[in-house]
């Protein structure tokens, strides 16, 4: 989707392949109407994609090369409620919460396009709350597994790489979510205080008088959600 | 193809991004310690890289003393020798070459060459340096902890890297090494985002991607590669750190150590090798591509000719960068591999020879019938071409599985990679310093000291590494503390080893002369003026030399590529990129 920001840029852009070639052949900027901050976030996410891809590939290698049997994820990650075992119940709720947070984030970005200060700040706080809820449930999950004897170096059910991969990958993703929550709150506060409405540079604000910081935050947040989908598929469902 | 100035190009498009002066620091600390000026950060990066590089140089002396004169130096134990090997390799590849090309030359040249006032995020750029310095300090700290630094070899292969038989394996040496690498990667990422976004999004009016000097293309492509390759090293370091500290078994199979079964089991050491070399092979080109780019500019300026086949040069850089991500397992032929994989990786490896050869031909064709000035930058550029061809040809040997298997882990490999990614890029670094020192300081480096420096370095490097190929061919394995006189050697090598070591000591010593020259010329060098080489690219057109914070008065407008040398009919033998000169004769666009 084309950014609503960069109001000072009036140039018309060509469409399609010829537009692509024209952009790359032009001076000043390859990605027209993309600010420095947004370009930086995209490249950072590309690099981070490789980090998570390497973590997941390393986990798959460990899983396929270990001699001991791999624990059954749907049994390990089951909740015992009212005499019934619900496989992957907690993980399903966590996934639902995180995907929902992407929804509220998208709504926040939409409000930011319209420079609607109050809805933007509130929707970002809602996103932060859902993200914090996700991290909280992850902490519960870690506690439960640790109490059942899962350690990075051993677990009661089979290959020791199970616990190691679990703590490493969910820990690294959880760290990303936590960082995201912190910055959601920071940016929401800046929106609320009207920092983005001023034509003045400040920390995390280019001073263009627009809400682009919200959109850049959204890029990061959707990325963290997308990564979770892959972790969910490759670690929990496989 | 050639992008000469013409009437329809006189109309530049309007400025898309507002020209904002980066905020000036007023305090002394803000200017000279926590500076956010890319040029100053570049000098901080370079100074730190050279300082730690000197440590690595001394380590190589110590190694050569042991290999050349075994048994003479009591203080060099086998453990110490392995620590020297490891630290020498790691420092040279990561903390010197990568840091100086990207953090040093990248920071200094990118904003000047694309016509920007600074990097796009000066604060993040400053953080990049300080995290890099922290990484270096952690690395240095490992020399002073009990057990000393790790002696696992620069590849840090597990399981040996974290076991008690390897120096620093059971103590803190390996931990500090891994932590330092993780810090380096974080620091680099902050800088790398800056370099990439500045090239893509912060060029001045008229500066298209295809008007960028090849220096910028080389550094830019290397930066993008580093942003995609370092994640693999990051993950490998984190996982090995967990193996060492938490007792996980990502890379650790079941092991017996000193008759005792360890608690490790089920991990895959090969997985580490894949992760390491998925980083490690692009790393070779992360070091080489900036060198390719810089040397292209040195040759064009000092032969007063446009670079031959500019577009081909750009595409060769990009293709080499892309291909380097699918060749990594050629470092692992002897690790055990399905023959089809060996076939695949040998093929992709040899295909890289094509764009590389294009570059070498184009350098030679640029020199062809050029007005070659044998200045110091040109001498080093010529030294680079010769050395790179030598090292590249032995690469063709090692890229083939059947040739690599007997040569792998011999001194032949050591000679190969020192030629191709040690001596060759360092030649370019020297050439680049002689070339840009006048812009950085306003004075020329001393010519006499420079001549001594070049000839001793060039001849000395060949005296070191040419015989080393032979030493490897007769069967001397690499990373052996002491070889003795085993039966499998087809010829004695003692005399050669002593010769190599003597040459290495001399080559190392002459670098001190170079450093002295840097210091001496700062005050006593000849005044250079703004453009002593009469070069066309933007960094030589700054209103002040050295360029001040913000680089320009008004941002420059660019009307042509960076290689308009010896253009017929032009008032001078070069046309600056900012010069809107148009031939009033016939249209000479090719």
C-alpha cells in the first residue's frame, strides 16, 4: 500500500515494470516516497528474517539429526482442564491474541493516516496490552514446562534438543515481542502528547508533522507476528 | 552506454528530500569523543581496527617464529601457538578488514561520494562504533583471563572449541570470543543499516545508481551481504554459547573426555559448520567487494581513463555478491558430503570465476593505453591485480572436490586465502589510504617512505606466500605447532620455513614505517590542495579540505558519471561530476 506520508512529495510515479526501472534508474531515492526511517526498518527486518530463518533451520537440523526420539508437541503442549486434555490449547490462545494484536495495530496505522490522535494512541495501547498478554502466557508456558522437568539440557520425554530449541526460539521471539511492547508504549505516549503533530524533530520523530513513526512501528509488529506463524507451524504443529 | 553530460540532462529533477543540516555538536566531547559525524566515526573505526590489527600482526610474527625456528622460543607453547593462530585469523578477518572497509571507508566515503551531508542516522552510526569498540575490548580481555583466549582456530569448530583440550575451551576464552562476535554483529548492523539506506535513499540531485563510483557499489553490496550473512554467525554464536554455558547439545554429539562420558549428546557439529560458512563465504566477498570497487576508482584516476565496462563492473559486483551465498559448502568438502552436493557447490564456486574474471579483464583494459601515473595508489592497485589473480587461480584448484581433498588442511590453503583475501585487500587498503589521505588531512603522504613501504610489502608478501604454496604441496599440514620430519613430506621444508619467517618479520616491520608516515605527514607532508589527483568523483569537489561537518555549502548537483577522464575537447583532462560541461561539437555519446 502506498504511504500516505511524505506530503511534500508531489511527483507522480509510473506504474508497473517501467516504473520499477524508472525508480531504480532515477537520482536521489530508489524507493520514492519512502522515508529514511521506513527504509531502515524494512532492511532491518530483512536482516532479522535471516536471523529467525537460521534459528529455525538450525532447530530442524537438530531435530532431524538427533538420535533420541522427539517429544510429541501436541501432548507436551496440552492443557489439562476439567479432566480433559486439550492439545495446544494455550498455544492456540496465544496465537489468537497475537494475530488479534496485528489487527489492532493495522487499525492504529489507519488512524495514524488520518492523524486521529486519540484513536491512534488507544489502539496502540490495545496492541501493547495484547502483546503483553502474549508474553505473559509465554511466561506461564515456560513455568509449566520447567515445573514438568524441561531444561535446556534435558527433558522427561526424549531428545534434549527439544528443550534447548524451545527455550532458545520462543525466548528469542518473546524478546522481540517484549521490545515491541516497550516501543508501542513509547510511541503511543508520543502520539498522545502530540509529538507527531509538531514540525519539530525529536527522538523517533522526523518532524514532518505526520504519524509515520506509528507505521514504522507497525512494520515491526506485523513482522513479529509473521515470525510467530512460522514458529507455530514448525515447532508446535510439526 | 557512457553517461556523458548532454543537454537533456542539464534539467535536474526537483529535490525530493528537504536539505537538512545535521545538528552540530557544541561540546568538545560531542565533537571528538561521541561524534556523530560519519567522517570522524570513520577515523575512530579505522584507528581501532588498525590498533587491534597490530596485535594480530604481532601474533603472526610469533607464529612464524615458531614455524621457522621450531624449538628456539621456549615461551611459545603448543597451546599458545593455537591461541595465536585463532586470534590472528579472527582479528584480521572480522575486526580489521570488515571493520576498516565498511566502518572506515564506508563511513568516510559514502556520504561524500553520493553527495549527502552525513549518514541518514548519525546517532545510530555513532552507537555502531561504540558497540564495535566494546566488541574489541571484550576480545582483548580474553587475552588476560585465566586460560587465555580461545585456541579453537578462527572457524571455532565444535565440539573441540568448547572442550578442555582446546585452550580457553573449558575456561572463559571461548565465551568472550563468542560474546565479542555477537557484539560486533550488533554494532555492524547499526552501521550497515546506515550505509545501505544512505546509498539507496540519500543521494543528491542527478546522482543515479549508475553514476555512483564503483567504490560505493562495492561497499554498498558488501553491506547488504553482511546484513544477510552475519545473522548466520550470530545464530551459530548464540547456540554455541548455550552449548558452553547452559549445557545444551546443539552442536555436541555424545563424547568421552579424559575417560569420562560428558553429558552432551545428539547434536550435530556439521550444523555449526553450515551456519559458520553460510556467513564465512560471503564474508570473503564482504572484504573483497569494497576492495574491487576502490581499486577500480584508483586505476581510473591514476591511469586518467574511464573505467572499462562500468555497467559490467556493477553487475559483476552484484552477481558475485549473490553467488557467494550458494557456495559455502566448498569449505566443507572434507567434512563429509553427498557427492551431488559436492558437485553442486563445486559448480557454483567455479561459476564465480566468470564475473571475477570480467572484473580483472576490465581493470587491465582500463590500464590499456591509459596515461598510467605510477603513483603510490597506482602501484598498490597494480600489486592488488597481480596478487588477486594469483590467489584466484589457486582458488580454482581448491574449488574442485577431487583437487581440494588432498590439498585441504595443508599450507597450500593458507597460502591461497592469504593471497586472495589477505594480501590483496590489504594492498587496496594501502592504496586507498595513499589516495584519500590528502582529502582526510589536506596533506600528501611522504613519497619516499611510501615507495619503500610498497616495494618491501609487495616483494615481501610474495616471498612469504609463494613458497608457502610449495610447502603445502609437499604435504605440510596447516595449524601444526611443530611438524618435525615426517616420512610423508616429499621434500624438506626447514630452509623454506626459515626463509618465509624472515620475510614475514621484514614485511611486518615495514608497516611501522607506514604508520610513522601517517603521523609524520600529518604536519610535514606537502600541502595537497582540494583535488591533488585531479579526480572527477564528488568527494574531491568539497568546498573545504578536509571536508567540514555537513560536507557541503549547498548540496552538489551531479551531471555525469565519476569517470570522465581524458575526454576529447574538454578544457581539462577530467570533468568533475558537478561540472555541467557539454561538448559543443558533435554528439559524442556512445
